[in-house]
């Protein structure tokens, strides 16, 4: 297979763009009610439960997730105030709704999500210690040599692809529109691609020979621009990032599909986080928990 083409890179511009991209990425994921604010992962069933640090009593009813709010408690969703008993209705697989609340002067939220057919609740608080102590994520020095040309080979129809998850007992199914083929130092590699965040773009989940050594063991991801009319695009491994499960036990991130475990070391992109949240709420050094 032919998986190379000429690409010229202005190194100075490349460095500036990478710095801006990574700064924006760090700011976004450290949002006050983002993933670093999650304080727990709760599997919801028909038995009512309460959530530490969040209002309401929650259970799964015939109308989906139901919250019963005591007098003086409230949630806000899409600008509307919720009080008393409220049913959130049907939520699609991999979908979520996140009503917010205020505890004194502290902002909070409760993420209601469906993952692998299970209903989960993840409370979030802006005063989570991990947010205050987050030191940023170390990276490899960006280098244009880790920008590789790739040829997208679409399937006749998207293929449902089952992958594992960062938590036991859960699987995810994603539609794979095709594969990406690329060459590195004379070797040919193929990666299964999933749909990206914007129309036509792609996302690859992978591990490599650095995984568990200098990079997070379970997975990294890299977003890829939509291929051109001839199927060509670029995989910029400098933009390989950690998923939330690299930072917290409260994530249900997908693992790479079979075949996306590269035997070469991708010495580019983000390295292991400097700390992580365990389910006992401790902050630990990288590598202590997978």
C-alpha cells in the first residue's frame, strides 16, 4: 500500500500552533465543572441513593432518572429551575445531561449519563482539590517528524466495533467508518478510526511501546482532520492526548480497538499525568492505578 506523500512544515509556525493548541486544551479540561471536578461515579438502579456533596435523592424509574429534591434544594437545567420530584426522561447511549446547583458559594453539577447501557451519575464540585492542585500535563517536545501522512480507507458501511472500558464490566460500541494507513521508518501500520468531533473528521484511540512507561498505559487519543478527496490526511501524534481515565478512577473511557496497539514508540504528545484521583479520593503519583 502507498501511504506517503510530501508535506512541508514551517517549524516556527508549527511550534507556535502547537503551543496555542495545548494551552487551549489544558484550559478546557480544567474547567471549574469539567472532568477534573468529578467527585464520584455512581451506578444508578431502582434503589434510591444520595450523592455526597450534591442535592437530591436519585433513582431509576419508568421515566428514566428521577430526582427527589427536599425543601430548599434545587437544580438548574437549560435555564429552568428544578424543585420537588423531576424525571429527566430518556437519554441516548453516550448521551448525558448535567443539571447544576449551588452549595453556598460553591458551584456544582450532577452529570447523568448512559454508558454501555448503564445509567451513571457523576457529581461535580468546583472546590474539588484536584482542580486546585492540577499542575498541568507533561509532554514530549513537539517535533514535526511525528506528523505522518495517512491514507483513509473507508469501509463499505460503518462497522460497529466493540471496545473495552476503563472500568470493569463495561463495554462500548462505536461505528468505525474505516481505517488509516501510514508508514513509519519503512514499516506500514493500520489504525481503526472512529468518527471525530466535527463532520468528516476522525478519532484514533491507540497505545504504543511507550504506554505504561512514559505515557498512560491504557490509551491515548488523537484527532485527525477530514481526509481530502483522495483520502489523504495527516496524523499529528504531537497532538496525542490523555483521556479522562488517565486522571481519575471516575471515568468510563473506551480502550483502543484490537489492532490499534502499535509496536513502535510514539514519543510525541502527552505523557503520564503527574497525579490522579483514586476512588478513595486520594491524589497519587502516576502509574499507581491503571
